[in-house]
């Protein structure tokens, strides 16, 4: 997978991709990350990338010309309809569709080239979303001053899903969201720390009881922190019974 990140702050990314799985994936040749200063595609003396909004209002808007020129040079296409196969152009903006595990998985599986345009919160000329980007993506319901932190999140979420990027081929399938509920709690040694004990069942080594405990505690965590996920998660009859038990337990707690 090749990433091309177009940004007005290339220096922002100086070290973020030099750690952990993303670093390993690059070293293994699975991933290339190229940073591009949007100002490279300006031609005026001041290297202007933004301008005042038509219709008036606060803030500046990123101009279309440098962004179209950048994507055209990088992909050969100045319209999303003309892009090469397996190439996606992602505009990062708070107006985008949510980045979910499903979208990260779709990008990891279907693209080998991701051109990522970092917007700024005041705005990007809408013709980028209309005619150039294949996807307009947001990383959550809060406002960032620019798309750069979102680009880091997107790269991480996609890279770890590429075949060979994780130490264990199966670990990605077992985590939060892959199954529609949050992951269960995890513990390691010591079994008692400052009076806080690890749940006895985990220490017992009884595999069936451990598996049952993990499922119940995954459901409890989800019920507490992300009850919205339970409306869409695939739940068995046993899961629904466990959730009833959890409701009773949490009321008496
Ligand atoms: Cl992708 N950009 C900005 N500026 N803010 C955001 C975002 C993106 N996702 C959530 N908030």
C-alpha cells in the first residue's frame, strides 16, 4: 500500500510513522508513506493555498487549484472518475462520513494507493469533494483544526489490517469492533497489585470459564461505554441472557 499525504504541514508527520506496526510495515516493504507539501503546487510568489469564502464569512478556504494539481501529478487523474484502479483519494474533513473499522477494512482490502488530503477546519473548496475525492472522511464528532491528526489515525487503522502487518495474523479479527462489541478487559501479572485483584476465573486457567467470562465482560464494557453498539451487534440468545444478568448486576452495584 502506498500512501500520499497532501498537507500544508508536512513537518507535523516528522516522527509519527516511525513507531510500532507502521514502522515495521514500512521496513518490511508492505507500506510506503510519502509526504507532500501542498505549497509545492502553488505558482504565486506567496505560495498561496487559501482564499476568502465566496458569500462572505469567517475563515479561509483551501483553494482547489493546488489540490487538483497535486492529485493530478500523483495519480495522473484530475477527476475521481479517471483514477487508476485500486486508487482512492480521501479528503479528511469534519463533514466526512465516519471512519469505522468497516471503512478501514474496505480501504485495506480494495486499495493499493491512498491519496490523503488534509483539510483545514475552516474549509476546503467543495469541488474537491464533488469531483476529485472518492471519499470524504471524518474521524469523529469533534473538531480538529486540521486533517493532519486524522491522517495519522487513518494510516494506522488501515496499515494494521494489511496482510502481514500484525505479528499474529488473527489478532485483528478478535478485537473491538471486528465483532461489533468492545473488547473484554485484559490483565497481566501481578495477580494482586495495590489491593486490586485480577478476577479469579482468569487465574484459574479453566478455558471454558475464561471464554464465558470474557464474553460477558465484553458485553458489560459495551453496555456501559457504548450502548449504541448493542443495537447493531450480532448477539446470540446467550448474549442476550448475559446482558439481562449485567443489567441486574449493574442496578444493584
Ligand atoms: Cl478529518 N478533520 C477535521 N478538521 N476535524 C475533524 C476530522 C477531520 N474528523 C473529526 N474532526
